[in-house]
């Protein structure tokens, strides 16, 4: 007896050999939320929670081939982009993605360790090519500063920056406030005619992969049929649990831990 196919999502990102971020964190998140995850790997990284040792780019033709392959066999409801690195890969993804597909853009620019994950020459390509077709873009504070050209040190400035980024074309902008100081972490979602602000207690440690997990959870909930505001609300609860359950590496640093049955 055939069962109904699982909802399916696709992550287009780099591989994290430490398992805490990138493709690995995305797949763990999809699985925890009952979504079948497909992948398009853009880069291989040799990294752990402390540093990125080396990055090896996947050829653009292979990026396109992976995307063609998964789209030919799976009904992908939502796509997510993470580490894209080069302008050429961004153009490749834009060319192969279906028009008007639900798309979450996590504008991965710099690793927590400080390693640059998006070439400076690719920033404008990201802004001009992927942001206009994004359903939601999910920058953290440093990324929102780059995209908006504003200094951000308060919720009101987060709101103003989100409005600036919306002018670049995405339907929704979610700015994650974890880089601001305070006992709570406040995130803001700004849409065409709505705004949603959610806060949660700040955990006592920085966690590798939290941004990837958060945007992947939004992607998964959208694949399950949620609206963007609904996906944001549920993903905020999910990432809070994943940070609470963070795994400690040998060096004492923490990685996000998406739980099975996180719903």
C-alpha cells in the first residue's frame, strides 16, 4: 500500500564537516519537522566549531546538475539558499530555480568564526538577483547592516533596516536580533502589510549553526503549508529548543541541536 509522499524542501548551501551548520543542520531540521530534505551542495568546507580550515567550491555545472536532478524527481514545495560564495553560483541558482517558487534566502556572508563565506564581488549579485525573488530573506544584524546600509543597535533601527531591505524586492524581511545586547533576543518580521516581533530569553552561550537551523525551520514550516508569519512563529519556538539542547564539542563550543519530533 502506497503512503502519501512527505512534504519536500530543498537546501542549496555549503557542507559543514563539523555537522553543526550548513547542509547538515538544514537536513536535521527538515527531518525533525517531518519534511523530506533534498540538497544542492555549493561548497565543501573543512571546519569545526572553532574555525574554517579550507573551502572547496563545487563547479557551477555540478550545482545546476544537482538542482536539476532533485527537481526532476521530487515535488519540492520550498527552496532555501545558504552559503553561495560566488556571483557565478548565485547566477546559476537563479537560472535553474523555477520561476515564482517559494524561496527562503539566508544571506550567509560571514561564519561565526569570522571566515568570509560570500565573496565581496558576489554581494551585489545576491542583492540584484536573489533578493527580488525571495519570499523571505533572513539576515542577522551584521548582514542586515550590509544589505540596508544602516547602523543597527535597537528594535526601531531593525524595523527601519527591514523596510530598507524590502525595497530590494523580497516579500518579507526577517531580521534576527541575536547580535544585539540584552537578556532577550528579539527578532522582527516585516511584510507587505504586517509586522511581527517575537522575543525569547537569551541563552548563556553562543551556538554554531543557529542561523541555518532557524531559516531551515522556516523553510520546513512553509513546505508544510504555513504562511510566512506562521512559519516564523513556529520556527522561533523550534530554534529556542534547538539552542537549549545544544551539543558541546571537544573545544567547549556549542552547536545547534534540532530535536527529532521538534513539533
